[in-house]
C-alpha cells in the first residue's frame, strides 16, 4: 500500500528503473527489438475500416486539446475537494509527465527496425499519447472520492489501455513506446504524491490515520471488471483466440501491456484518499 512518502517515492524510483530496463531491452537487445516489431505487426494486422475509425477516435481523445481540457477539470476538482496543495500536485503530475516525454523524444530518437514501413517516427519513445492517457488515469483515481474510486479506476484503466492499443494498431507507435509513456506518467505521479505527503506531514500535525480497507475492494473490482470485459470480448469475437495462437508475440505483449496498466492503476488505488 502506497500510504507513506517513502513508499510513494520508492514506487516512483521503481518506475524509472523499469523505464531504463525497457530502453535497454528494445534499443540494445536484438531479441527485444524483434519482439517489439512483431508485436507491432500483430496489432497492424487487426486493422479494419471500422476498427481504424474507432481507434483513431480513441487515440484523438489524448490529443493536446482534449488533454488540456481534462487537465483543467481535474486540477480544479482537486483544489475544490482537497485544497490548493493537492491541486498543484495534480497539475504538476499532468504537466510534468507530458513535458518530460516531449523532452525525452528527441534525446532517445532511434529508427528501430523497419519503422518506416509502419509509419512510426524515430522520435517515438516514449509515446506522448500513452503518457497523456496514463497521467489522466492516475490523477483521476487519486483525486476521486473514496466511494467512487473503484468505478473511476475501471474507467481510467480502460481509457489508458484503449489509447495505448489504438495508437499501436494505427502504427503510430511500437508497444514499447506505449509502455514507456505509461512508466513516465507513473513515475511523476508517485514522485509528486510522495513530495506532497512529505510537505503535508511537515506542515501540520499528522492526520489521524484511518483504516482504509476499501482500496482492496477497489483493486478487486478493477480486476473483476477487466476479467469480465475480456470474457465478453471473447464471446463477441471468437476469432481472438485463434489470432493469438498465430501471433504469439502479439498476444504476450498485449497481455503484458494490459498487466502494466492494471499494476499502475492498482497502485494508485492504494494511495489513501483525502476524505
């Protein structure tokens, strides 16, 4: 449970380490690069006219204009519910994560594999859309009222995953770019929250510690919702299993991406709510 500044900062550090490890795997390892490319091919082969149209609409939800609007709403909501410090923290996460991604893009620019065939730019790691989606998801969970957190977490995780899958299916990004964006957002989220809680502890008398077993229920609700969604998808799309069998790398990478989203959003659920 991320209920202390030390644990929050440790989680942020873990995200940074994971980001660096991901870079080594896809930039320095031939097997990692090949797996990344094969997974991209698997996503690309799913393209159908209607799916492309839907994916484009989902991806555009993380464009600068919608992101800016959502940022303003979340920050104002945080200020009204939890005070100026928490509101500034929410804004710092959203802005800081996405500025960091834009700074890293040219620094880490690298034409991987046959990226030109897919339309993936060299300056693609980490993904800006994935960073925006995950930063929105994590902040939404953190600022949400305690009773609504399970519902918000399910929607937030679904949003982040949908954007990630969409930009990969559209050949905008490699799967590693998406994972990188998620990790940048999470590092900023947990790092800023750790700093905010440290400030609050030093500024005022420690708040009475409340038992918050609700986070366990929220995490369970998130997992159950994702399982149910997966089951419904398999019921409606019986070809999915056959496709996965013929595209093992795609299936593994897609599952790993979904697992990363669950882990990061689940971690945000364990951050104690203000009230």
